[in-house]
């Protein structure tokens, strides 16, 4: 993309010279970069390198996130500091207390739906456009405050040895079959987490009666995301409602797979945004664009993620190949989190 912008600027310079010779005073054509509002992107890169640092706030860490940030560091020679917060609530509180005290130390936040809850509080600022915005495909979005650099489908994991082909549920309606009663584990949806992402969309799509019937299936609820997948792998349960499909990468080689469901899967965006009054604004903006570079998007695919630009790779984990062409069932906004939790508490009594 940087090469494309450089060529566009070169063409602009040649055009200006030619027009000046022939006509004398005609205005120079507007480059594609200028039309997108990104201006001289090479200057953004140069200024980011002068700033020399990028401070990232998040409530994850290790594995993919660290690898992404190290690649950014290596590419641009900009030091990256990743500040881990234990939970989304801890991240929001950190931003609130720091900014209230006039301390602006973080540049970007990477925390999926957490960003959306920070926007109304003024902790995340609008960002200027980045060149790679043009690569994004729906349902991923850049709303001006954050952009989705990956998608996280949420669905049902199953034990591939306990359930042979054709025995597994094909539809969300199949989960209501009496044969699954007492045989499902699920991530607790009455808290802010992956369970909420699924049950909230199921409520939207299938209604309150569906939620009541599903909750009546004697489901074992848990708050342990990773252990739940292991319990399915060990054969304790054949089905797990609440699987973040990107996490299947971590159990490749074990008898666990994901179900595409014919209607599609709920999803949430893995997002990045710029914190208010970021001390390294150009490095922050460069980081947003970096997440959409082909190198990064291909890396995400190879790590079991769903990228947002359609970049392909043949290095897809075997236990995720059947999920590469899933439909998207829906998502929901952060403003609905608390009301939805309260509604589910009533419906699932």
C-alpha cells in the first residue's frame, strides 16, 4: 500500500509539471490518498519513527497479540510497550483514573468490545483515516473511533470422537432436541463475556421462547473459557456453547472441532482504537493501519483468526477448515451489554 501511495504521488507530480507547460495554471489533480483523507502517508511514518514508541493497553496478551506487536516493532523500529490489564473493567478504570488526573500514557487500546464501552466515556478519540481502510470487507467496520482488524466467531464446539459425522447438531434449533439435555456445557451468558455474545444474538434471532427452552436443557454453566474446551476434548461433554472459534487453534491435535451451523455464527470484532490525547499519535495511527496490512491479515488467518480483508493462506489449522466459509448470524452493540445481562437473568431462571 505504501508503494501504491508513493506511485500515486509521483504521478501527481508528473501531471502538475505537464499541465504547467501546456496550460500554465490549471490545478493539480487530487491523488487517491488525498481523496481518502490520508494525505502524505510517508510523513506519518516518518513522524511515527521520530516519536519512537507505542504504548498499547489491552486485557489479553501472550501468543498472537504479542506476535503482532513484535512484528510492528521490527518493521518500523518503533518500541512497543504492552500494558496488560486483568479484565475489561480494569482496563476501563485505568483509562478513567489516568485521564481524570491528566495523565495520558497510553496510545492505543486493543480489547474488542471494551473499546465500545470506553467511547461514551471519552476515553477513546476519533482517529484520522488510514490507507488500508479501503481493504476492509463487511461485516468489519471502521466507525471513526475503532476499527475491526479481525472477526471472532462464537459458536458450539464438539468432541469429534464422541459425535461422528452426521450426529452433530446442524442448526441452532437442533440444540433444543431432548437428546442433548444434560449433555452441554456453556460459558455463562449472564456476565460480560463470550457467552453473552452468543446468547444475545440468539435472543435477537430466535426470540425469548427459544432462550427459555435452551436454558431448560440442564446446561452446565461455567466461567472458565479454556477449561471448557478441554472438558469437551476429554469427553466430559459432547457439546460446548460459548466457544470462541479462534481459540480452537490452541487445541489443534485434540478431538475438538467447531460447528458452522447452517444459519451462521454470532461474531464480535477484535478491534483497535486510539486513546484520548495519545502521546504518540502518529505511531498510534500507524498501528491501526498496520493491523490491516496483508502481512498481518495473512498471519491472523494462519493463527486461526478470521481476517477482515479477505487475504488468503493455505496454512489453516486442520480443526478449523470446515469453518472458513461460515455465514454471519449477527452481533450486538456494547450499549446493550448491561440491559441484555439483566434480561437473560430473567429468561434463564
